C-alpha cells in the first residue's frame, strides 16, 4: 500500500507517494478499459497473428535454405507440407505471409491505439468530473498550478504510453512470445538461452525498479510548485510590475525550476544507468548465442537453416527483451501519472454533492439515481418569485482548525424583503454569503429557504423538507464583488447552460444598458470573451453578471459588494436593479457605501462575527453614520 507524508496542506507540498501502487490504481485502469475489453481482446488476437506471420518468415526461409542442403553438411528434412515447393512457391508464400502480417499489424496498431486513447480520455473526463465536485477547501489550499500540472503533465505521462504507444508495447510482447515459440520450432536447444536471458533482464529491472519509480514520483511532484508559481505570477503580472518586484518572483521561479531540473537530471541519470546495464547484458547474451551456436552446429545437433533461424530470433529477442524492460520503465512513469490522477478521482466530494447518472466509473461516491431524482422532482422548490431565508444559530468557519468567523448568527429575510448587511472588513459579511450557498460545511446551526434545507448527507434519501444541494443553490442568484466571466462567447457567459431564447438575452442586456454596446460589435451575442473577461472593463463585466442574474430568474438575489469598484453610471444601474429589476424578489445586499442601502427594508449590522444590531433602515443607518463620525473625531 502507498504511504503518504503528513502535510498541512497542498500549499506546503504537492502530494507524494511511496511504496507499491495501491489496488485502486489498477482498479482505475480497469474502469477506463472495462467497456472496451471485448474489442481490445479481438485486436490483441489480430495483432499477435500479424506479428506471428511476419516472424514466421524466418522459419520459412530456414526451411527454404535446408532444401539446398547437401551432404556432408548438417541438414534436416523439410516439413512435409513444404516438400514439393519450388523457389517460386517459397517466394509467393513469403510475399503472402508478409503482406498479411503487415496488414494485420497495421490494423491492430491503428484500432488499438484509438481504443486505448478513448479509454485514457474517459479517465481524464472522469477525473475532471469529480474534481469539479471537490470541497471548496481543496481549491483554497491547492494552487491552481498544481491542479493544472495534474491535468497536463501527469495526464500527458499517462497518454504517452496508454494513449497510443501501448500498441507498440504490445507488439514487443507479441514478438517475444512469437520468437520463443518459433525458436523452439527451429531448434529447442536455444529455448534455455532465451529463458536465462529473460530472467537476467528481469533481475536487472527488479534491482532498478524501486529507484526508477521513486525518481519519477519525485519528478512529478517537483513539477507542480514551479508551474503554480508561474501561474500565480502571470495572474498578478500588473501588480508585480507596479511594485517592480520582477527580480523577486524570477528568483523564486528559478529556485523552484532549478529543483525540478535537478530531479529531472537525477531521473535521467537513473534511467541511463538502467539502460546501460541492459545493453551490457544484451551484448553478453549475443556472445553466448554465437559460441553455443558454433558448438551445436559442429556437434550436429542443429541444421544450417535452423541455426540461422534461431540466431536471427535470438538476436532480435535480445533487442526486444531490452526494449521490453525499457518500456516497463516508461510504464512506471505512466503508472505514476495514473496514481496521481487516481488521487483526485477518489477524493471525497463536498457534502451533498453527487455524481451524475452518466458517471462511468463505479466508485464509492454517492450518485444521483433515478429514484433520488424522482424524489427531488416531487418536491417543488425555487419556482416562486420570492422566498423566505431563515438563518438559525449559525456558527461558521472555513476550516476545522480555524476560529469561527460567524458566531450564533440568526435572522430571517421575509419573502420580497430587501435586507442590507453592513460591518467592518472582517466582520463576517461575505461569510454569510458563503454559508448561504453551503460552500463550506456548516458545523452548527441551520439555513433554510422556504423552510427547506439542502440534503448534505448524500448517502441517504431525502426526508421531508430536504432538497438537492444543486437546486438549493439555484434558488439564489449572486452578483459578486469580483465579476466572474469565462473564456467563450457572450451568449455562453449569459446563459451558463440555461435554456434561454435569444429575445430573453437581448431583453436582459437592454435592462442593464448593454444592448446598444453589444449590438455595435460584429459578433453581437457571439462576442468573444477572454479569460476572466480581460477584454472588458470592470463595469461591463459587472453589468453582464447582472444580466446573467436576471436570466437565472431565482427567487433570491444576493449582491455582495457589487458596487464597490465600478463607475458611478454602472453603480446607478445596479442600485436601480434593487428597486426595479428585482422588485418582488427577496434581496440580500452587502455594501460599504451606506447610500447603496437606503432602499433596503431592514439593515443587519455585524461586528466581529456576531449580530450587533438588526432593524429598520433609517435608524440603523443613522446610528452607523454617528458611529463613523465619532471614530473620525477620535
């Protein structure tokens, strides 16, 4: 079983493994190839037949040579089915066998490689599917570069072997099996030599295997930190330039990359020593074959044709054995990649998350079964224009080892009410939103919408008042402080998979004042949006997010510091949204600017994670302004 070093977080060190591969790694490979077993077995049979036909040419040539044999040379009778063959017959038979062998081998390589690539792609898709459902804590503590490395470098190692070259690896195995069989047909005296050669090569491989495996694991682990640092640097490039800190970040990258290159050099050195040992062993084996062949021929134990066949196959098998164990070395690298992908594949999902029905790998993760889906469908939820939000005795923190950021918080937002939330930085305002969406486990307390709570124990059926976590979240539309857009088209960013007519999209854009701006672009709704919306201004991004919020048609609207960093015109549109666009919906508005909250029905004032005051807007705002005036005079 693999052992893992204790580590406080992924930020401290990328996941490392040691020892043998866990059984789950092989189970994952079985999952990936399971649906293709029948096809791959047929292709393996076809590939073996093709290689056997090509290799049998040597035996046919040996039999042909023996037809020319004259006493007193060492001869043996030609097989009965070849006894009447002329030279032209031998040439025709050799040509037919060669063509058939090449055709079968080519068909095997192409079709087997395609099938194997599909299986590896299925593994990639399944890991992606599960990673998207991991707890938020995972993404908080795992650098983006580390995740990227897992899905690029580690997956690349897997695909380099299993995706296509696996067919070549199988060909080597076919050749070894075929050559051993054909050597025995030509002359069984050489069979012990092949067995001894294989055993010695295995000993060399076994002596190097642990070191090769660990070196490749260390190499994979050392790659992630430099990639993570590079990704983080690229994201903060403008800040680094403003503060002229390029040398600091360059020096750190050089140190991390130097560590990776050191591991790469160490790995290359170990691989070189292993290949050198195999080469020396192959040279010694060929020498032994030549000496034994001369003795067998002089003693009359083999014929001229058979010794030619045997020596040819032994020379080929020597190289094939070396190639086999070199491929086994690369197989270790691919297995390291599978091991690291399997680590993501097997992780626990966030509480309440389930795999969809189309998930292909039968892991122990909870799934959305037809029965469970029907139970959720039978419970109408989130279809109204507004909803009640009730928070009861909420204690909330982001990690079990961290202090609570919300302490016994309780309040109710009535259907259609607008509740403003204020407080100093760090008072817990945004944490209320995180808890509302159940982005992190709620240890104490309860949050309900219209009396319904999300089913967070994915291992059981829903009880009365429990709804699916995804549906619970869909009842809330969020306009965040940092607007999030994705690479793609404007249409895709507006709908995010929702089925909305083009007229609905245009209407939403018109209501936020963007339709004229969008219509001026040649692509209109197919306008290309760059990663994180970098080709748009902050105000444009925020207004697009508002249009997306309108299209969601959720009964609850949450605005988290949505006006804190935008221009006055965009702020005016967002403020108007609370009065006009979202009229009748339940609204929770977090803001620093008190003027933004004047249209709210009530204000919730947080201090150090507890409810300091909650009441009518006019009174709370007056008290807030007075407290700020007193603080300024102090």
